[in-house]
C-alpha cells in the first residue's frame, strides 16, 4: 500500500516515510503498530492519502515539492461510503486491543476520543442518507468552485496544468454525487421545495455566466498573473485550456444536476423538518447528540433556548433604555428602531465594503496585541480578513473561518459576507471578528493544529459544541477584558448571544415540533432584530443542517459553567490563563471530557497549595 502511494505521488518510499512522521515500515504495515499514536496517525494518513482534495487543503506536501494529488479529485461514489463504514469497524476492533494500563494519560485520552468518534460513526450508519448533500448552503455545486478558488494554489505551469486536470475531471465527480442523490430519492429523502429552487437558481446562474467571468476562469487568471514563473504566453495558452474545459466538462457537469433537480421538483414539499422523513425523529436526535456531545432531548434544548431568550432580551432592553431608546413597545420595536439608525452602517458601495474589511482587520490587530493577561498559549499562524466570493454570498452565512495550512503557506482566513450592507452594522463587527478570528476560531483551531505530541486527528477533531462553544465564549471574554467599551458594541455582543439562544428554539422547533419555515423565520426576526436577509439564510441553513445550530450556546454555557466552577473552587488560586490552557491544549473534545479535564485542573491546583 505505502509503495503504491509513493508511486502515485512520484516520490521515493523513503521520502514518503519522512512525510508521515518517520513511521517505521513495521508501524505502517502491521495490523497493530506498537504505538497507539502510530496507529492513529497511520489511520488518518491513509484516509488523507485517499482524498486528493484533503491533501490540497492540508497543504503540507507542496512544500516538499509533491503536487501530483493536485491533479485529482476525490472519489465520491456511494460505494466509497460503504468502504468507510467497513473500515470504521476494523479501526475500532484494532483500537480496542490497546489496553488502558499500557497507555499514558495522553494516550488514554486519545483512545477515548477516537472511540467516541468511531462509536458515533457506527450509530449513524443506518441514517447515512438522512441529509441533503446538494443544497443552497453547501454541496459539490458550490463547494467545488470554492475549493478551486481558495485551496488550489498556482505558482508554476505544473500547478496550472493540475488545475486544468481538475476542471476536466469534474463531470465524473458530479455524476458520482448524482448516484447518491438518486439513492436518497428512492428512500424518500428529497430536499424541501425551496432548497431545490435555490440550487437551481444558483446553478443556472453559474452556467449562464460568461466563461471568462466564471470564478473558475478568473481565479486561475488571477493566480497565474501573481505567479513569478509563468510567462504571458504560457498564461494565455493555459487560460484557453481552462475556457475549453469549462465549456466541455464543467458546464455539462452542472447540467446533470440541473436536469435532475428539475425532474424532482414536483415530488418536493414545503414540510421542512426532519420529522417528515422516514425515521426522521431518530436521525434528528442523533444529530443533536453529535453536535452538542450531550444526551439532551429536543424538548430540553427548546426550553433552555426559551429561557435564555428571555434573559438576554432583558439585558439588551436595559442598555437601550439607558441610551435613550423607547423600550415601552417591547423588544422587537426597540431593536428595530436601533437597527434603522443610519449612523451604524457603511455606504452601500465598493468603498464602504472595502472599509468594512479594513476595519475588521484593525479590530483583530487590536485585540491580538492585548491578550497577554488572558492567554499563555498563542497560535503561530497569522490570519487575514477576506470577502466571501460574490458568486455564493447571497445564500452564504454572515461569516465563516478557514483554517491555515499546516505548513504555514496559507494563513487563517475570516470570510465576511458583504452582500447586504444592512447585515453588517458597526456595532456587530467587533463581536463577529472576535468569534471568527481572535480569540475565537482562529485561536482555538490554529492552536489545536500546532499542538505537539498528540495524534494528528486530535488537532482537527470535529466537536462542534466545543469549537463553536469556544468561539461564542470568546465573544463574551473579549467584552469581559474591556474590548467593547461602547454600549452599542455590547448590544452587538448580546444580540449575537441572543441569536444563538434563538437557534436552540427554532432548530428544535423546525425538526421536532413541526414548525414551518415561515414560522421559524417570523420567530427569529421578531426575537433578534436581525436583517430579514440574514434571518432567511439562517433558517434555511438549519433546515439543511439539523442540530448543528444548537451546538454554539450549549458549548458556551458549559465552558462558562466550568470556568465558574473553577473560580469558586480555587478562589485566589484561579488564573484565567491556566484555565484557558486546560481548555485549548487538548484540542477539541466532547463536553463531558472537557468537564473531566477541568475537574483534574482544579484538583491538581488545590493539591499544590
């Protein structure tokens, strides 16, 4: 196997062994390597080498001159998922042969986290088709061009030729994904009608765009223009090849999807919740378990949300009243009055949008320079603010974070949505920057990626309650540290927390309590004061990502609960920097494990006194 991988990449066996961390030949071939970390790293490495797109995103082979994977796309056949579930059982069986008494504390934690993920994968197999892999928010139809624009680097002619190769192979990739869509249709899992309408509009617009204005063309054009080693003549030849491949392969790939979604439109309904699907209630409860890493029921999460909405709204009204706003007509009227105030918005033009990006960077630079009192550990990777690509920003979320490349060739990126200028009030910008950037996602994710001495999978563990809980906690932390002196900035922070509390209500409302899309939109708009464009995009997001939106507030509440527990137990021995070390230095973990780690920190600190 390892020789085949080396041959595919066009490198020597020795070079590949060096890449994968110096694993000895036995450690690669053996059913059970001597070291648990070797087994876990080897497992992940083999998975990565089976995914050319993952290798491109990780970005660690290019620095060694290895680029062959950049000419390939992932194998998306449904059969690959069958192979994955079979592999999960094999991995789990081997993992269980490592006895706890033979492992140190860190290794036992790695084993426990790995088993948590493997157990969940086994539980999810019966519901593997309970999703909408092509929707208005994500899917191969917008993920592919985004991947090519954001991840595929072009510095040489070979890089550009690999880019053209991926343009050619996209039709096969779309056809493979279409097989999965048809399997779902056979099982009665068809997206709601609005999802179909949205993706059809998106794909028809994509195909209708002149080829030389298509992001797949302009992205290559820009990257080659910035490269130092591609002549003007070579650029023109390569761009001609890109135009031909977009016409002959990319557009026909999209037409496959357009034809399919047109054919199933009449089968779709306006019932949006998972409750309508076969075994949808069980699939939704499993989603809640995965995203919150708790056993909370939909009813419990719904009630937590209602209580938090009331509490946070009361705090916002108190501040608004002090700032001279009329709060006698209730929350919705007061928050809409504030939102209508033009002083809080940038000009609705290119200059205004450019200033937003500049101001975001200023906010991040400021807080990055002032966190020594709260953190011992800091990420080495830098970060930058960029605009969400315009072709998809209409249906994209307000912002998102992209992790840096492992080799440092690409910084972390905070993507800001600038489609609707009214969706970016000045008083909300600090909180959003703290969430997506510093000390939120960038701190947590970049620190985790840079951790040493732990298996690679723990640097990238997908525990949303932890990662999103940390980012929401980071918003509050920035306020506590004094970075939001303006009372309107504090309202922005509270609105962001309110937004996450409302999510608990509407997500469970849609998928468990049979709320309609319109009912959920009305509740969120009334109780947040957000722009309607944002509310609609958010509710539609929850419909296609059941349970994910509940993770933020659940995770934040647990981190705050654990911090208060540590403060109370340790008194003047409590150090915020040490608490953050405990939370960050183990990577993302389920909340129950995080609680155990904090409990140990408390007992160890007390034992030293």
